[in-house]
C-alpha cells in the first residue's frame, strides 16, 4: 500500500459533459477557479483541458491555457499544474467516404498538441501512449507521432505523465523509455473504464501495474461510478489517485459533484485507508519536477515519500 499519495484533480475534460452538470467549468476563469478550489480542498495536482467559452466544446487555444495558468499561479494557493497534450486525436470516419474524417473529427500534429506545453512550461503534461477505440470514435496516436511528441516534451524539460488506456500502451511507454525519450523515473497514469480500453476492475489494474518498470511512479483512475473504488484500489496496490469532473460527475448516485467535493471525498477516503495526501511541494520533490517560480528542478529529499 502507498502511504503518501499524490492526488490529482482532473477539473474538466473535452467530453460532452457541460449539458449534464452545471458544475463542469467551461471558461478559463471557471477552470482556474476550480483548480484553486481543488488546491484548497487538498489536491496535489490539477490536470486541465480548456474549452470554447461560447460552446463548451473542445478547444486547443493557447490563450485559454495561458489565462488558466496565469490565474492559478497568481492565486494564494499552491498546486502542481498538468496540461493535457492529448487533444487533437479524435477520428470519426465520414459516413459517405470513410477515408476522410467526418463531423466531430479533430486531428492535430504532435507539434500542435505540444504548443501550449512548450510555451507555458507546466510541471507536468500528459502523453497518451497509443491509439484506441474510444467509445464510438477512434483516438489516433501512431507510434511515430508519439516518438516525435516525446522528443518535444523532453526538450521542453517538462515531465510527461504517460497515460495508458490499455496494456499495449504500457508496452509502448516502456519502449519510449528504452529509446531514451523519457528522462528519469517514468510517471504512468493507468486509465480505466473508457470503452473500449482497459476495464475498471482489480484484475485489469493489477495486470497493467505488473508490467510497469520497477522505477516507475504510477497512478490510476476509473470513470463514472468507478472513480472512488479505483482511487482506493490504486492506493492499496501502491499507486497514486486521480478524481475530478473530467472523469465523473457524481458525488453519489443522483447527486452532482463539484471538483472540490470530489477532492475532499477522495482525501477522506485516502486518510481512512491509513495514508495521507502529499502537498504540491512534496509532489514536486518526489517526482523531481521543475519549480514554477525558479524554473529549476526541485531536489528530491528523504521523508514523506511513497
């Protein structure tokens, strides 16, 4: 079991959730406010996407990412920032010509995906480690794109969070490390319950965890009703946890949640298991992240370690 837990709050995704809950943040200010609220509730890390303020739909706007980052950094709270770099991979074949993308297709090159990360230099960014049947669409991430993207992240000095939605993604993430494209101890995020990737159950989580490098840091999350059970299971199996409205809208059946409420609930769960949530400063030291003020790597120190 992990006694010192990094708790991530994924405050808003890119999915069609804004019509399902009034608590899903949409504008840069709302997203930043939810990051701040998550920090006050005890989160170690805030993971962010940005949305079109007018439609609530997916956005890749550098200006939106910049506004969120600036608002959070100017607040009187501390939290590790994790920017998504996994947008722009949605492929839905056109009904009349399946060689072309139809409505809803959203494809970006690795350089375009990396642009907000390279410009804003968060402590962490996601690196999705393979393609996937993602519900009724295909998430497109060819191996050569991933290698190019990993090089860009490496050159920026940002630590990638290796998001793995299936067992083959873990295999490819290990390959990136073997090719020298991942610096230091790798950080994995095991993503469970997304149709049609890895199922959200103990057997699947164990299979993925058991394939990780010995030096790896890792976390896991489940979507929907699996969010809290998988957070608890990850901690019990030696990992870290993620909650938030990107993955789940409910505090309990019939009760819509805020991001802060999900963080508070998860933090209490972790404490009741006999563990504690790491502070943002401890998280930076534990993972060897860059300090947002000085821009220099934080020295890893003994004590308070997982």
